[in-house]
C-alpha cells in the first residue's frame, strides 16, 4: 500500500477544475452558474477548453472566478497523450485526459494545495462545505455510485464515480499512477475489471492511504441511485435527500433536444417520479435554457450539443416549455401532459412511476385522538423522510388488519389506515437520555443515539396508553405475516426478539421498562462496577481483541444473562420441513445460509409470499419478514407492490 500524508485543513481559496468542449458548453455553463450561487468561500474554477469555440465564448462572457486553459496547452509536448488522441474514440480520449488535466492544473499553479475535479454535467443545489469537511480527513476524496441492489450489475463499470474527485498536492503519486493506467488502456467497454478512466478507482482505498470515501448521500445523487432516496423541499425551497441537504446531482443521462424540449433520462433503465421532475430536473432544464441563451449572446447561431429528436420515444418522459406544449396539442403523442409549474409541462410515460404512499401534507394527528382496540398495536419510530418506512407502515396495515398500526415520526403525512403521531410528544425521556449518552460506536452519533432513543420513546408511548404489550417494527422491515399469530406460537413471554437487532419484537411494558432502565443506568456509570454483566462482557471481548461497540444491540445480546425475562430468539428455522420459516435478519445476508443473488437473498414468490432458498440443499424457507438493510432498502417498494391487490395469502 502506498502511504500518503494526511491532508491539512483548507483555509483560503478553493480550487476546482473541469473540462468540456462545445457539445457540453451549455452543461458547463449550468455547472458554473450553480457553483457561483452556492459556493460561499472564495474560489477559482479552472476550465480546460477542449476546443477554441468553447474558450472564445467563455472568454467573451467574462464570467468571474474562471481560469480558462486551452486544451493545446495541456497536450503540448505530451507525445503519449497525443498518440491516444489518434487511436481512441472521442469519448475514450476525453476519459484518458482526466488525470492529465488535473495534473496539469496543479503544475500550472503552485499555490493550489487541494484541487477538486468536477464533471461538467454536475449541478449544485447547496453549499459544497460538507464535501470538504469529509475531504479534509485525507489526501484523496472519491465517492461511491451507491448502486441499489436492482442496479448492482452496473458495478462492472466501476464501484466509484469520477464525477467529483478531490486531491491534495501530496496525492500527486496517485494522479501519476492513474494517468499511467489511462494511457495504457482507457476504452468504453468493460474488460478484465477495467472500464474507461473509472474502474481504476476500485481499489484506491486499499492501494493508497489517505483515500476518503465520501459518505454524504446528498453528494452524488444520480439516475443510478436516486430511486432509493426520499426527497423533500422545505418552505424556503431547500431540497433534502433522506433528511440531508442535496448538494449536487449528476445529470448523466440528460439530453437537450431543442431550446424548448428536454429529455431528463435518455436511458430507459432509469425511472423518475413527479417529485424528481419538479425538484431535480426542472431546475436543471431552466438553467440549461439560460445557458443556451447566454451562449447565443456571443454566438447567435449556437445550437451544438443538442441530441437528435429520434432519441425521444413513446416510453420516455420529457419536459417542454409552454409554447412547445401548445404546438403539441392535437398531435398523436403517447405521453400524457402534466403541468410542473407555470410555463413548464412534463409529458409523462411509464418511465415516471406513480406517486408514493405519501398521500398529502395533512397535519399530524394529536395523540388524544388515538383509540386503540384489538390486539397489541404495531408501533414504528422514524426520524427523517425515507421512502421505505411508508411501505413498511402500509404493509403492516395489510398484514394485521385488526390491529392499530402506529407511526411515531417527525413528518407531516398521511398513510391510509395508519395512525401517524408526532414523535416529539413521546420524547421527554429520550431527550434527557441525550444528556448522559456517550458515543462509543463506529456508527454515526445520530444513528446510534436514535437507536437507543427509540426504546425510550416506545416506553413513553406505552405508558401514555397504559399498554401491556406492543409489536415493535423497524421502519425498514416489511411484514409477510400477521405478527400476532407468529408471536402467539411462542407461549407466555415478556419479550421476543428477532435476533439481537430487535428489528421486529414483541415487548411487554415490564420488559421495555427494564431495558430502558439498563440503558440509563449504564450511561450514568451506575452499572460499570466490576460485577456488572455488561462491564464483564465488554472486558471479555476486549481481552480477546474482539470488536465491542456499545450500541443497543449489545444490551439485547446480554438480556438473557442480566434479566429474568423469558426471551425467545425468533431468527432460527422452525417447524416441519414443509412449514419452515424464519424472520429475516438482513436481506443482504448472511451468505452461507441462503442463496444470494446480486448481493441480496434470492427469492421465490409463492401466492404473494417470499421464500428464501437454502444454499445447502435448495429447500424453500418462508420469510415472514424482510429486513432491508443498507442499499437493499430500495427493494422495499418493489416487494410491497408484488404483494398488493390481494395477492398475498396469509
């Protein structure tokens, strides 16, 4: 492994670089506009102009903060690079140039400590500050494609995306290595683990030290991953992705057909929604129109970079101006028009999926309106806005029609048949817990603290309604059974867990009180005596050099030893061969038990119910729930739709 020095904190001018030719000039202008709007720090954008028309138009526009570099200055004296120009396709040569462009910019300006490369089809929606906060942890910043399971096959084109990269001057060795590889081989076909300039990044985290993998999901949103995230816009117009600010979107498959007609996703493998069309694609369409008009201020006949009209099919969704919409009236068009906002229309095809389960912003019902009847209520706790919890709640409603399904959350929404209540009404003890909590986990502070707080919230909810028992369901779990019937088979108990993660559990009031008291006592240092089972357990693991992170899961692993409750592990296979079932602990594993396909359990669907296939002998095991961890969350919607319309047979 090549060792790189750690990065120092950046204090002054931020330096970016990009490159494009006349065909991407309007996209480059969109990037420039968005960076000017959202970069609050002093900055300079170094633009390598791949042809003279691009350089002349940008020079005439006199845009602040730009440093224009002719491509012939980059190529001058570089015989190996020029040789590739004559041997490779245009796009392959452009990819070959990426590391060389970054290196040449660093060579031209010795004051640059960190240089951040941007593809010209990026567009910023908010400050890039969070990107640099992560970048400062190392010398090289890369970002994952974050493919959901349904797009896992695309990893043959590279795990990481070249759309945004950041290098300190100490990382020149990485750039030299990358340039050498691209000069040797850089083609638009996957071959032996290579693809273009991109797949070379696959092993950087292990090949080089100081490589940081950008984690902020608001950076790197793109057609290949946007379906797995929930987007919202607040009253001030700010857009969030799963509760985090949208920093930039990568418009990889966006095509301009004319000044008045735009194709958001030319690749039909990518789906969109009205939400994405309004929040992500329309702003870019409008910016593109401004960019075209700006270019025409200098070159009135500018019309390069437009795609052929034949690329638009009846299966594509497209966006048009009001004038274009008026001219389309009465013509045979397979798509149905919908107004996005004044002056803009989307023509909707099957590429645009129906609106999600979020029916409307209706205000959250107060707790006093809740009436509980029937068996133990199914209760979920969720913070932020993620698509999967909508399907989890609606699926629980399907599977347990006689029980209350309660969602305690911080969103204003309505889900048919689900009691949606404000989580802050049950958060007094959880907020007090924050004051004593000390973070001792590799998971983020917010995530781990939320895992603890949910149990205190559930305890307060149960106390408010004087409930003896509840079924707790994590917000990333789909039920494929009535949980009350499943738990009834276990006999008398105080709690029942699906393994130690407790993503589906039956809890008595006494049990959850004991659990919460254990959390509070431990973090108040009252349970850290040598005799404490928790302390002894942690000590044993550390003495044997085993990982020991202090999260709620650790306490559940210890419950049989530190309580008198009669616990039941529901994760094992039960029943006769023809009746075998389990409650899935993780849809993306574990390997060695079930057959895995594209990173998740291979399923066989029978009468609307999912069955896993044992790896050892191919036998079927009915999954009574599926736990969508990590990237597999995007499949919750798919499986929810597969069990709809009465197809599921309990």
